[in-house]
């Protein structure tokens, strides 16, 4: 990244590149503007995203298009019950040299790519799902007694269908926690279906152009980390995570009643980094209260572990996140207004 540019110029260039990425993906994916922005935000922060939605809403298309506009290597892995860890990581095979000697050589699996689409990840066996843990956390994998580094940048984009539960293996809490954000793609509206038909049944299909490369994404990540956040706002972000635990003093009644365990510290990290990216996208050089509120649902919804009562009453995690936002940000807003009055 050039040191000749001021921070203001770097932020403006960041915004232009981010908007260009959003427009190019929007040429192919109809609607879901918030999801597109959220996925791009996750990419810039260096995290991983979980996309949940019924079949046919464009989850796979979104990830494939993302890899195109980023000019990075891409691998799609279809998760099935018979998929084994070696099918992801790679394995050692016997190779014969020109001299006739036999040696073991490691053949790399599909994880050695920049963008990994783990399609229908909840159809994979737990043993296979766990093979992603090390890769998502440390960007390395271990096979036998060797450790291999994965390409940089590295993103796992996983999809799952919330309707079909037969033959699936729900992701365990440690696996879910490694996803920076979870995005829910609901059914498209009537106008969106009309737009889909216009683009796919009449004329030529849209063509997307490459916008940035992996190196530029790493630069944008560095810029986002340099965006300041006020100490008070940072404390509020911590309070949001802490209030997701039922035994915390500021936990709202809904959390105490329906939540067994709340967000880990990774949630606080994701909350602050995502808020920083949103601040830049909105044209600001500092994080605001609205930034924390805007990213909270995507960051926290999959990190709330419901208790038996919450599961029995089919409580939506987004409702709980909403009450947490009201308890933490709402109270502080009221207190500030009182002080100013």
C-alpha cells in the first residue's frame, strides 16, 4: 500500500473499490443488497461467512461471483455424508521417480485456494466438518506430521439449507463460532423474481468484471483496522457481547429466559472489525453507534446457544439480538439524552 496517500485518500479509494465490488456482484445476484454488503465486509475483515437460505435463492451464485470479481482462486466442495477429511485437505500418494524409486508426495486438496465454497456444509460428517477448524482459525492445515500454510487471503463461505434436516449434521458450537457472520437469505420478492427472469430468460446473461485482487483485499483489511473507535463505543461493543450471557448483569429478560450460552470473545472482535468496515463504506473515518447496531445481528445470531425452553418455543435469535441492542445501546442513548438535558 502506498504511503504517499493520506488516510482520507485511502478511505476514499477503499469506498470506490467496495462500491465497485458491490455493483459487479449485483449484476448477477438480484436483491439481497444487505447480504452482499455483509459478505464483502466479512471478506475485508479476513473472516468467514455462513449463508443460510432455501434452495434457489442464489447462495452458491453469490460466492462464485465473489471469487470472479476478486480475481482469486476458487474451489467449490459439495459436502455429502461420504466426504472425508482427505477430500478437503489432500493426502500423501506414492510416486515413482525416473530412477524407479518410490516416494511419498503430498497432493494438495481443494482447501489450497483463496475462496472455498463449502456447499451444504451441514451435510458433511462431523469428522469432515472439523477438518475446517484449523484452516479457518490459523490459515494452516496439518496432515500427518507436517503443517502447510494456506493461500492468503483465505475465505471459507459455507451454505446450508434450514428446511431439510434429514441426513444433516448441525454444526457444533466451536465450528459456528469460527464464522465471522451468518447471513439469512429469505425467499425473493415478486419484483425480484421478475428481475431474475428478465436477466436469465431474455437476452444474454450478465457478465461481471474483475475489480480487485487478493493483494488489494489485504490492503483494504489494513486500512479498516486503522479506523479509530471511541473508547466508549468499544466498551458498548463489549457490553453487547457480555449481555448475550444469561448470567450477566445487563442481560435482558429474554436472554435470561431463553439463552444457555452467549457469544465468545470472537464475537466482540467480529463486531468491532465489521463496524469499522461499515463506517468506511458509509463515508466516515470513525465508528458510530449505528455501525455497531447494523452489524450486530449478523455477528451474534449464530453465537447464541438457546436452552431447552428457547428451542421448544422456537425463539428466533434475531429477536434476542434485538433485545440485547435495546438493553445496551438503548439504555446508553437514554442516559446520554438525560445528561445533555
